[in-house]
C-alpha cells in the first residue's frame, strides 16, 4: 500500500530507538490512512522522564482539541491504565503493538492495546524510508534486555533480548543509503548482546563486519551506546580495520567505582572498563569515548563519587552524558539508602563541568586539522569523531565534506571547506 500525506504528528521522547520507532509509526500511519492524530512515543527511563511524558500528553491534548490522541512507548507499556485515564487520550498501545501496521488501520480499536512484553520473542525487520530532516539514520538491530541493573526499569518495558537478522538490517541500510543518508547508527536497547538469540549466535562485531562488506556504498557506520563488558574480538578487529566504522564509542558506564558498580549490578569493573579503553586505543589510536554516568546513586559516598570522577578522567572520556539519579518505583535501587537530592544535583553539576573541560580540551587538539564532516543543516554537522562542527561556505545538507578546522570554542569546531 502506498503512503499518502497525512497531518498526523508524532512526538518522540527518550532514546534513539524511540526515534527509529517513531518513523515506523509515521510511515505505518500514512500507509494505513491514519489521519488527524497526535502520537506520543513516551519514555520511562527515570521517574522524571515519565513525569515529562505525562506532561507532554496533557499538552498535546490541550493543543490539539480535534485530534485523536494516541499514547505509546515505554511509559505507556508500564502504566497503560494510568495514561488511558488522562482526559482526552483516545488510545494507549504498547511497545509491541506500536510496531504493527494494523494498529494504525481505519476502524474501531480498543482504548487500551498493551500485551505482556515479556512474552514477545521476535523482532520484525521493520523497514523505513528515511528520517525527515536528517542526514543520519538510526537502525534497530535488537530489542529488549536480559539483564537486571538495579536502577533500570527498561527490561520490563521492552521485554527480552531479541535480534534482527543481519540480512534484513543490510537491506534497510541499502534502502537508506540509496535515499541519500550518509551515516547509519546501529541502535537498540542493549546492542552489545546482539545475536545471542539467532542461529549461530553472531556477535555485534561479526554483524558490523558483515554489514560493511554487504553495503560497500555505505559511507559511515556508527554504534550507539555499548556495554564495555561484552565488546567482542570481532568488533575490536572491525575498529582496527574498517575506516567506515566511526572511531567514536559511547559507553554505558554509569559509574566508575567498583562498589557502586556492584550495587548497580553492572557487568563491568573499573579495571575492565580501563582495559577496554586501552585495547580500543591500541587498535584505533584516534578513538574517542562518550559515557553515560549516573550521579548520586544510592549509597554513593563522597569517596565513591570522587573515584568515579578520577577514573573517568583516567579512561579519557570526552563526551559526558550525565544524569542525576532518579528513583524508579519497581526497581531494587529505589529501596536502597538514598543520597540527598541536593547532593545528587551537586555531583551531577561537578560531572558536567568535568565533561565541559574534557570536551573543550579535546576540541582544542583538533585546531588546524582536517575533519570529515557529515552536514546536517545550516552548515552544522558532526565529524567522524562526533565533534560538532560549523562549516562555512554553505555546504549541502547530507554531504560529507573535508573541512579545515580554523578555530574552536568550548562547544564546537569552526571550519572551512578544505581543498
């Protein structure tokens, strides 16, 4: 069925996987003739994220009095009746249902359609045509998570780990490259666990190497957040040998103190994370790291926090993604002795300042160099190392240009087209 234009709006909260799924819903809605609606794709990674999801739903109801209001995503999966009770909400659909074209077909639908996500065993290889206004596209390679970090509710919203076959992923990438996308980002809930449920149990590294071989026309491949505890040998080999695999790894660290990591039930230790970074730099000396960090996790003392700060610097993190710990009802961490909220906020600010200094220092090392920049809009884009760049000379959105870095500030590089 061919898609037709509709005036349905999709509002996306949360992660890159949600961004991918929002595009799927947009296309399914167009194909099915789903019209005059607002779909809110919610997030529940923290209590604050869920509060913002409810606030966004209420705002959508207020601002769109004549539209159908459909709520989906992780917050809706965990509390469908609560969202259905918001005055003005017409439908609530779960994380499995939102991926089905039939959910957006014409005709009557139940007010609440939310299955038990823990019973879902497959992830369909959903194909999309592109991402409006973007030069990079996110591709779902897996869903769900089999691990139980004490602070995280997401496995109960996303279900068990399940992977998309490599052939279907390659088909999707070919389609997006043909549509003009210069960079593909592999995303999911726990991409480092890719393949454990597939025949032959292919690893993430094996998938990366296969995709780069199968789609030689793909200019750039990037990974979303990965767990340093389970990065496989094939992925290190790909990092060493494949120039089209971007030298930027965003690590799901959360903390860098061993006692805090143990209480989080993370799979890596401080020594393990440091060894991971050392090995990555050995095979790709220009690799840069980002990291997710939680400030003020329950029981975290001043000494534990300082260990995290010191070890992040030792690892050499460039891009800090900092969260203040937020209790998530239903998780073990919510029952642990809490760090006072003002202390959490103060620690988060300290980490952000450390991150600002690390980014500024890194950008300074790039002055005078030549970067390959994927242009997104208005001359802005990202280098292969994920450094934000503003390129003069009005380069074409979607193009990858060689740019000479002329100067920098604390937030970005400023460059001109190189000969």
